[in-house]
């Protein structure tokens, strides 16, 4: 089966969910073609770069007419069908022809499924699948559902009318999507992210009893973005009021200066370090040094790093943000703390540190077992293969 995967850009090596998804589908005999705004040195499958809009209007007009001529010569019926579908949706004459240009590369391909890696990538592409007689599916992620609709009300109304199948990375995302108009009549599937447990695993005897250590290493791996709740973690460390705790933040992003200022103003420069971007292949060394992993996000569709940390046997604390509640079983595989409450977070950290060796090891072992059982690559491969195969036409 041939699957067209629509993305903003080909996935980087750190985007493990997309990488494992592509590998799993290929392993099951599917051909994957990525359609993205940018082409790059991506080796796993064929990448087709989408048309670029030139800022110099005369050049752009020439490029558009060139594409139109090619489309009319090579795929006249697909071209006419696409324009008719756009007209039925109430698109203006100008929008119809702009969208034809923007989607020209995809319309030329014969594929069985048009799969959008994010709901936001469907905007202005809702009629591609029907025009080429393919089925249409999407994966919904945190930003798609929790953030984008707040800025763009009713943005998915057209999408819900066209879609054949929806994949969600968590129950909470699916529930939220229904609030924005996703109908129960549309086929839906929840496939969680997966962890490569051959890489992220705990060696026997590797973890020490944290309450006997001179220093306790806390870790977060995340984009430096307000939604990750990092300032609340910094405040919690301040409330701990102890030199015993060291906190490492791995990741880069737009909030670097803001967080650096917060660290300075909270007098935490000796306790907190931001190491910036680290390639996913080198993240392992930070996990190995960590005693406790903290993901105190304000909202989260799901979180791969929380799974990786638990797979490594690291004591894990998360907020009660939607998807995080599905990644940890409270007091069984980790701990869930209400978001936006640094005092509660600091108290929970103190409580964990005070637990005895048996209690902590039980939590670690429970977490490792759950990851291996519920979030394995084999399980993800099977579910995605089923996702596309069960609706063959």
C-alpha cells in the first residue's frame, strides 16, 4: 500500500514517534512518501518538497501558470475535480486556484492513503484525498487540539466533513477533538507513542537509594516554552530550600532568556543548569545521571520523554495535564501533581525523597513493566499496520 504522509517538514532524528511510525509501516510492506514544505537529507523514505511561494509576485505568477499547465496536461480530471470540490466548499475563485498550486505536487501522485501527521497540516488541503480517490486520515497532537483552535475558532469544521479516520496519541486529545466537532461516526483509533526499550532500559543495581546521596539530580527534557511549566519547577526548587537538589533542563527554545532570568532572580544559579539542545542519541547520558524526572507541563497531548524516563527506571513526577495523566499511574508508576502549584510540587519531591528503598524500587519496577507492556515498538507497529489495512478499498 502507498501512503502519502503530509508534514510541515521531514522528521528529525529526535522525533522518535514519527520515525518509529515510518519504520513500522515500512516493515509491514507499506511504501511511504513524505510531502513536506522543506526537503532535507532524510533517508528513510522518499521526500517530495511542496511548492514554494515566491515573494516577487511576477515570478510567482509565472510559477503558478507553469504548474497549472502541467496539471491540465498530465491530470486534467483530477485538476477539474479538485477545483469543483473547492468550489462546493465555498472557496473564492482566487483561493481555489491558490490551493491548486499549493497542492500540485500531491495531486500528481496515485496513493491509497493521504495521512496528515498533524491536524494543522490539513488546512487548505482538505480536498486532496477525494480528488485523487484516496482515503484521508490524520494524527491529532497536543498543539493541534489544545492551542491552535483557541486562536482559530472553527478551523477544523471542513476537515471533520472530509476525514475517513482519526488517530490520536491519547484519550484526552480525542475527547477534546469531539468538543471541537469531531463526530463519533468517524472511525477513531488511539495509538500511544512507543519507546525503544533496547536503548532506554534500566540496568540491575544501577539506581542508588536517593535519600542517602549527597545530591539529588532532577531532570527535564523539553522545549523551552511556556506550556512546559518550567518556571513552576524553578519555583518549587526554590521552595525546597536545599543545596542537595540539582536541576538540569535539556532543550532549547524561545523562553531561554526568560528562564535564565528566573534562575538568576531566584538565586538558583548553583542548582540549575540549562544545557541547551542535545541530540536524541546523546540524551541517554542525562537520563543515567538523573534520580528524578519532572514534567510539569500546563498542557500536553502526551510526552515521549516521560515514557523514556520510566523505561530507564527513573522516578517520575508529572503534572495533571491531560495526556500526562495517561503516561503515569499515580502512586503506582510515578506521581501526578496538580499543575501551577510549585508548593505542592516541592512537597511531593520531599515526600518521594523520604520514601524507603523498597517503596521506591517498587515504583521503578512497576514503571518499567508498564512501559514494556503498553508502549513497545512492536505494539505500535501492529496498531499502525491495522489502522491502514482494516479500511482497504
